[in-house]
């Protein structure tokens, strides 16, 4: 019960903003415009650029898909990491002689395309079903087959007319953004004497973005990168699969300038959980719970606070404190009734607990939010931010796309899992 009282007191704390990653030491720097978290060579890495990038992604998801979206604690951590990596690259590419050569980028993209095609082609030769391969390798299949007149797409002619009926063609890498291949169903000649092929068109993007990232990574090995903020230094160490160094760096940060950094306290709990394969044992439980307690106490952002509280409550559930867990879930629902993703989790939890009263309450609230979401998505004047610009060395501007950032988040998530499940 003491935990429930403590939780209630925490919820009553003011909700003006939650520190995530780093604090400004300049009292006049309210929006952290001057806060420097590190350097690439002699140029500074500014915290505001990282935060703006994360905000762009969150705003784009809210604008395109879900006005109630709030990133989970884990997703926010991944967004911070990806944003940091991108900012390091942005600053590094501004160094003299560090621009990406277009010819090298194009050549590498074609090489990656050919390597992907070799894997697809090998699987086709093993008679793996095309829809299965499309899901595995990420290529698109047109829903309907097309009647393609010879000469209408000259680049395609070279493979279509040498492919036997019922077979899959070779790959076409032209000047477009996509690489194409086809399954040929039928061939013939129309009344005008034009040859045609009936074929299913399949294609995938030529990975220019991936090629750029690889080349940037190669360039970055030459950069003198110094992260002066303990949270972000720890973040880079963690995503280098070095949890011990990450914890040491984070502990030093938290013991000095980061005592009030809520998200850094959460990050420590996250590292401990991942390093122990998500097992909360007597050996590490005190540190994990203690870090979450400190994160909640320091946090004054309502959206983050509720996720921290839910995380802590979920650990208590694992300890078999079912009644206490149910009371905390009820309290979370009453205090935070507008968090869509959290409500879906609460509904599952109440169902597992057999709490019919709150299953009905949560279901009603979810239905109301879904109606609001449907009405919002029907609006014709919605503005959906998708892209922003940053400089890319001497080549002008690199366009940052929210979807690309989210792809990097997914890649970082897989990398993290691989690091800590070996």
C-alpha cells in the first residue's frame, strides 16, 4: 500500500516538462539553443538539433497516423540514439573535404542492389513462393499483371523477350529509383503488329540511402568525435554493445550533473534490464526499481511519467503483487485517460486480471478516442510534416525524412536485441 500512496503523490507533481538526455547550465537558455553535448573536430553538437529531429518524427506520426501517439520509453530511447548519430554525421560532413562523392554512392548502391538480387534469385531457383520472398526481401509485387508493348519501356525489353513463359526474368537496373524483374505469363502480337508480353511486375528501391550511410560511416572513422555529455556518451557506448562502459559513464553523469535527469535514470534501468536478458532478479532488482523510482520522482512531463509508472507497476506484477498491480492500473487509468497506446495495454491487463468494471471503462474510453481519431483523419486540411533539411558538406542539403529515421530506429532495435541475446 505504501507504493500506492507514493505513486499517488508522484502523480500530483507539476507537469511542466521532463528532462530527457541533458540539461542546460545557462539559466537564460530556456530552449537549450546553446547547450553543447559534444564536438566533431572543432564543431559543436547542439542538443536542440537532436530534440528538433525527434519532435519532427513524433509530429509526423501524429499528423499521418495517430493524433494520440506518444512514443514508448524504448522507442524514445531509440529515437534519441538515431538522432544523435544523424547529428554527428551532419556535423562531420560539414568538415572540409568530407562530402559524399555521387559516383561512389551510385556505384555502391548498384553493388548492393546486385547483391540483394543474387539472394532473391537464389531463393527463386529453390522454388520459394514469390509472395513469401516479397515479405522476406522487401520487394513489391503489382496486384495485376500488365500487358507490356515492346518498346514502351526500352530498358525492360532486354529481359522480357528472352524470358520463357512461366519463368522469372533477370533484373533490370536502369536509371530510375527502382530495380525491376518480371514473371512472364504470355507473349503475343496485337492487330497492329506490336509484340507484347503479359507479365507480373516486381520491383524494389535501389538503396541509395543505405549506400550513403555506409560511405558516411567510412568517413566517420576519420573524425575526432568527443561527447561531453554523460548521457549521450553512455548512449553511444550502449549501442556499441558495451553495457559495462555505458553504466560506468552513466553512473558518473548521474552522480554529478545528471541527478535530475529523469530519462537518464530510466536509461540506467533499461541497461540493467537488457544486460540481464529482461530478468529482474534479487541481485539487480534493487538497482532497477531504484532507478525507476528516481526517474519518476525527477520527471515532470505527464506523458513520460505515466510510462515510467506503468513500467514500475509491471515489475511489481512479475513479483506476484497482483492486487497492488491492479490498484496501480486503476489509478493510472483515472489519472491518464487520454493515452491511446497505454489504454490498449491497460485493457489487456484488466482482462488478464478479470477486472470487469475497468475493462468496460477502458473499452468505452478507447471507443471515444477512436471516434476522435477517425474524425481527425477525415479532415482535408491536415498538415503532415514529413521532411526537414540539414547541410551535407559541399553537396548542399541532405533531406531528412521521418520514414527513413523510423527505418533506422527499427534497425537499431534489431541491433540492440542482437547485442544482448548472444
